[in-house]
């Protein structure tokens, strides 16, 4: 059975994610110097990724 044309994704399933995972946010904060070792990973500040 084949998929209907309206259900197929054109150009693949790759796209830019607008939400970072927790480990990605910590890595970004470390690079910016805003992360202290031993700090709780719960309740991280909102972080914009690189464009």
C-alpha cells in the first residue's frame, strides 16, 4: 500500500528546530561563560541557538 501524495514530505524531514535540548542549552551556556559547574540543570534560562 502506498502513501497518499498529501502525506509525503517534500525535500525530506530535515528542518531547523526552534527548541534546544537540555544538554544543548548547557553546552551553549558553557561556551558563553554563563554556566557554573555544580549548577542545577533544572530551570535553565531560555537560550537562543546560533542562527
